[in-house]
């Protein structure tokens, strides 16, 4: 398992805001040449039994995964967990608490969007929700496109759902220490997801990496669909500076919406150590 392995360690199913079932994702990953796969639904691990059994049935190497929503310095940051015991009670309970505020947040979003001129957003978003525990901004975006207010989900985020826009409801997620602690406590490894996406500034980013490392975090997504070529180089440098391992994941959600398909990312740069060096023993 070297740095050229076609690993895809970040994607979403209908258990959060993806549109495909875990078994469909497993088949798609294999068809696209993925050699190591993880399903990482937002704050949710109920899809992992299906992911693991589907991957096993087709001989696709698979890890457990999750993407935990964290509030760090007032900014939402995502921490991916990989290769943990998905039956570990403190992890299950921590994720349950992290999901708990989503329904009220969604009701507040619906009311705010109504004031911004978008009718029926809560009920409309719910039509796209498969797992009632996990209503996300993505489900609202799909409804707002369907209702004709915007032409694609990216435009919805730009106009209505990004921070500071009329449908954005601030929310307090898990703490960084709790998220890394739940993952490590369940025997997994923690990874900072798509670091270029956070509006932390240079000092805030340095604080995130330092505190993540101090809490026992091990990895950073260097190659992800959210990163440009210079960003890949920048986070490869950050891995070396902080002594962190590099991960790779498409963040695939939906064939129609995602910029990048499963397994179709650039290779990891040769200068970093792949996180799968650490994960070998946990592959199913
Ligand atoms: P939530 O956890 O409910 O805040 O929703 C976060 C999800 O919204 C992310 O995981 C993405 O799937 C989606 N998202 C965030 N920003 C954008 C964007 N600019 N364009 C499209 N999807 C986005
Ligand atoms: Mn998402
Ligand atoms: Mn994310
Ligand atoms: Mn994601």
C-alpha cells in the first residue's frame, strides 16, 4: 500500500446527504478502480454495516468512516474518523448528541428562508431526507433547485446557505477535543477534512493544526476535490511541518452534483506519508 494506491477515504450515502446507498457506492468505487474505500457520512455511522458487507461481498478493501461536524474558533470544521470500532458506545453516544440539534436548526432554516421569499423549504427539504436524524443544508439546496429558485446547489449555497446568507443558522457542533477523542477512543485515526475550505486565517489554521495534533489527531486530507493544485502542495508542506499523515478522498455525494467521482482524484504527492500506512491492520 504505497502512496499511489487509489484510496478514496471520504464520501457520503443516503445515511447523510449523499444520494446513493452504501452498496451502490461500493460498486461504483470498485468500478472506478478504488483500492481502499471508506464511507464517511456526516455525524452518522448507521450506514457502515451495509458499506462493510457490500464491500466484503465484492472484495473491495474497506475501512469504517465518519465525518464529524466540529466548532473550532467559531468556525465549522470537519474531522474525518477512519478505521474505528463502530460499535464503541462513547462514539455512538457522541455522534447521537452531535446530530441532536439538526432538526431544530432545520426548522429555523425553514423559517428564515420563508422570510427570504422561499416557500415550504422545511417540508421540501424533508422530501430529500432518507435518515430523519440527519437533515442537512444539502437537502435544502436540492429542494430550492427543484422549486426553481436557483439553477444548481452551488448557487443555492452562494445565495442562501453559506455563512452570512439569509438561510444560514449558526450552530454549535462538537468540540475538536471531543471529536478526536471519540475517534481515538474507538481505536481509529482522526483526519482534518478539506482544510482549505475553512475561513480561519493563517493564525487560526495554525491553531487548528496544533490543537488537533495535541488532541492526538494523525492526518490531513491533502488530496480532495475541494483542493486546487497549489492547495495540495500547501497541505503536503503542512503535513511535514506538523508531522501528520496525508489522506485522500473525493467527498463524493451525488453523480449530478459532485465535481469529482469516486476514485478519480490526483495521486498523493510523493513527499508525504499516506495515512493508510497507519491503517493497514484495520482494513476489512
Ligand atoms: P450541514 O452539515 O448541514 O451544515 O451541511 C454541510 C454540507 O453542505 C457539506 O457537507 C456539503 O455537502 C454541503 N455544502 C457546503 N458548502 C457547499 C457549497 N458551497 N456548495 C455545495 N455544497 C455545499
Ligand atoms: Mn455533505
Ligand atoms: Mn465536509
Ligand atoms: Mn464530506
